[in-house]
C-alpha cells in the first residue's frame, strides 16, 4: 500500500486531521497551508509540510513510516535542519512521525543518537494501531485508522465511513473527494473487490462519479477503439488515417496490428 500518498491526500483534503492527531485545536489549520518544500542544496523535496501564514508560528513536518527503517530519524532531522539552515535559523519547528505500529520504530540502540530530540515537546510519535477510535472520533482520524484496521472489521468500518461522508458533506465536490479517498484505501487493501461489491458499498450513482468508475470507462473506450482497428485496416485505411479516427498514437495502432498476426 502506498501509504504516504494516502496520508498526504488526507492531510491535503482534511488538514484538520493533522492537528487533531497532534491534539491541538483543529481551528489552528486556518493559519496553515499543506505543501511540499525543496531543499536546494540537496535537490531533495519534503512532501509533508504545514507552512504557517505567520512566521511566528512553527512549521510542522510530517513523516509516514509503514516499514522498518533504522535511518528514519536521522534522515528526518537532517532534512529539518537543512531546511532551517537554508531559510532562517530562527524558524520554529515541530515534527510528527506516524508509524503503523511501535514494532517498526527504530530500536533503542538505533535511535540513541537522536533520543534527546525525540523526548522534546517539538516531536510527536504516532502509532496507528494504538489509536483509540470510536464514532465520536474526527472523521479524518477514523479514515487514517482504517488503513490499519484488521480485515474482520475493515468492511464494516468502511461502510460506516462511507455513510458518514455522505451525511457530513453536502457539497458534492467535497463528498466525491472523500469517497475517492475511501475508495483508494479499500481497493488498495482489497484489490480483488468486484465492481458489484463496490456498488453495494458506495451506491451506483456515487460510484459512477469516482475515479475507479472513470478509469473503467476509459478502459472500455480503449477496448472499443482496439476492436475497430482491424475493421478499418480491412477497408484499406492507412495507419495514419486509423490513428486519427480512433484518436490513438500511431505506435499504439502499429502495436495492435502486430498483435493480430
């Protein structure tokens, strides 16, 4: 599962979730924008950063870790201090590291050199499998917790969140963004789920508007174009003419014809 991408989508679409995980007021998000920053000297980009509108507020860096990596802390703190050096030594900063579970965190020996930083109030470690989640938990935190929910509860929890999204968001665009996010998590965790099962979860009308449905339509259009190519070829159309008719690259047309032989 490409979890960092999913988390950054959650923080971009529901930025209050980050501050709720930090146990700060969700209203604090009004003073921030979620973005990425580039470290010029290293040509490296930090994807998860909450940049403040007021320089007196701290910058929040976030890192998502779902696999064992003993260098995670060294890498994160080196990026943070490189950013500070390149921009302003007076910058206030905070950092959140989100682990799937405590078991994949670097060992005591592996993190010994950065332990003072980990113990300071500037740094917060989150272990997803230890989060306490119930129906009163903010929606974004519930969606994050869905990623580590065991399969026995996964479908039931997913259905509840889909219904909650439909009830909570009256704006269609926002509702579809949230449904797309849930759809991504569900299909990543259960890639063999059928279209019928998805229709039962999301409802036919909403599913037709999601990215999954759009991708299916595009696939169907592509298949239809491929089926037309032999007929056009048989009627004497040139490769260039066929490519123009089916709106495909001429290389794609050649490949389809080659596969016919």
